[in-house]
C-alpha cells in the first residue's frame, strides 16, 4: 500500500510539474514590428522558424535574446558593423550570407506608411 501511495504521489507531482513547465514556455510571436524613422520593419518570425526547420538555436540566444523587448542592435549606424561581425540580422543578411544582403535592399524590410 505504501508503494502505491508513493507511486501515485510521484505521478501526480510529475504531472503538475509538466503543466507548470508548459505555462513557462511561451508561444513565439508570428510577427514582430519594429518602428523606425526609415519605415517600420515587420519581422516574420514564423517564416524564419520554418526556414530554420524549427531550430530556434540558429538565432537564440547567440544572435537575439528570446525577448521581444530586448534590443535588436541593428540600427542604421549598426547595419554595416553587424554584417561584418555577423551579429543580429547581419548574420544572414549580408554579402555572402544565407539571405538577401541589406545593402541597397532597404525597401525589402522598411515600409513607409
């Protein structure tokens, strides 16, 4: 009887921790919009996750913190630096990178409205 009680408590505690663990994991946003003076930039998070086959570690935390309020560090004066250092968006959006180069492609990201 004692073994049965211990097993039931263990299963119940494990189930409760599983529920709490799921609450702690947040659903990522589908899109993020960054307001800039050169036109708002809408980042399609879902498209990037799909492109990386769900591997969040391709960007998080080495390029970006998993926090939509964290600094992006890709402001106008930092585009060239980020591309040279392969940080932030410049890790992929640079000459020879995995995605289109930001240079001369402002309108691909910035939309004036």
